[in-house]
C-alpha cells in the first residue's frame, strides 16, 4: 500500500461518495476507484460496501479508517514540522483566546516589537482546543490559551493565574457588594460561555448547593446523575459544593456579557475583562483566592520557533513592569 491509496480511502470514507472524493482529491473517478481496489487487493480485505448509497464502510473498513486516519494525521504533522525545521519562517504566528486580548497581550506585542523592530507578528483568534491542531499544521507557532492540554506533540508552560470576578447587571441586588461569595450567587442564572471543557472526574450528583437546589439548564432540565462536571465555571462552583440554580449556555464570552448587560443572568470572567460594558455591568471581586483562570503558552515539542524566546522576554518584562508575580520558564526543543 502507498500514501495515494490511503488518501483515496480516507477521502471516500469521509465523504461516502466516489464523485465527491474525486473532486476533493483532484483525481478522476476511475483513478480513485482503481487506487481503492488496489488497496483492498493488497490487504485482502473489502473496506467499502459499494452496494449502499451513500457508501458504507465494512466492519473491517471502519476499524482500518479509525487507525489509519490517526497515522496519516501524524505523517502530515511530521512533514509540516520537518519543513518548518528546515526553513523556519521569519513570521511569528500567534494564536490567542479572546479573553487574553483584553488583558496584557496588546502590551506584550508592543513590547516585543519595540525590542525587536525586525519581527513580523500575525495574531489569530482561536480557541484553546483548536490551537492544538493549528500548532501541528503550522497555522500558528505558539498559542495563548486558558486550558492545560495533554498531547504528545505539544509542550506548554503556565504563565500565571488570573483572578475571576463576578459580572452582574447594574440593577442586581448584589451589584455594589465589593466582596462576593459563590454561595451567595448560587440562586442566580449563571451564563456559561466556554467552548473548551475540563477533564474533571467529579460527579454532579454529589455537588449540590447548600440551598438544596439542583443545577438545571435553561430548559429547567436536571442533568443526569454521575455526569462529570467539565464546564469550567460549574467546576469552580463545584469546588465549594455548590451548583447554580439555573444555567444558560451561549457561544462566546461577548454574548455572555451581553446577556448580563441585559439583566438575563450573571457570569464569571477573568479580571482583565472588567472594563467591558461598564455602563451596564458591575464587576465585583470574589473572596475565593483559588477561583482563577490560568494562562498557558503552547508550542510544539520538537520545533520551537526561533522568535519564541524573544516573546517570553517581552512577557516577563511586562509582568515585571506591572508588578505581577511569576516564575520564569522556557520551552525546550527536543532533537
């Protein structure tokens, strides 16, 4: 078997159509069919059931697809990394989650460019989860994210922890309370906005509010018992044995703050966002010191862009200027 045969199989398996797969691969349908037939002949296994529309994978084909697609992804990753290692780009492509942009990222980039006038930087708004694939494909060279990830291709360092604040409508009874407790917020509608979730094993059935209420979603449906609490904001409440009375899930942080401004609920955001919509929203400090949002930097294990050390110098310079406590770290490039 060869890569052409494997890529032909993956295209047909993904699209369940020879004509669509031919269009995607740029091959004629007879050429695509011939490659797939050669693969099946070499393996002595039928991979595609051609008598159904749309096409179906056989049991053996489904098993082969699951395993070989992972291998092909790794081949693509290794190829991309080898090309970048051979000829590193002069451009530093930086991925970031939107909440980081409201914090120190603009100041960090300005400091980086001031110290390195020759550097060219491209910024891309991309979720923490999507940054993993973007690093492997070469779309970005480094990413600022809010979540730790376990990935054999990726290394990460923790920059710092940022305190959460509670965002309340200006007319809320607690809007002027300077020190907030999570238990006092439990009877409000909590607006959830994270697109990346945590690998948390704690069960929802054991984490109910002191008021005796159970967490429900926007449709007043109680979550299944023993369902892991992986949503980051719910996990923060769960650390204190609390479940918000009601939740609503939205697509992103800006929508969440829009709903808070409209009086539709409350939410928790990193402290750097407390300058957003201040005419309609009151931001107040939480008394819980461990209710924080970490900021991570992610890059590849086997290829560290040559300008990343300059970026780290700029980050720590800004932290020192701002009086932020940090522990200096660096990425390691493995041969």
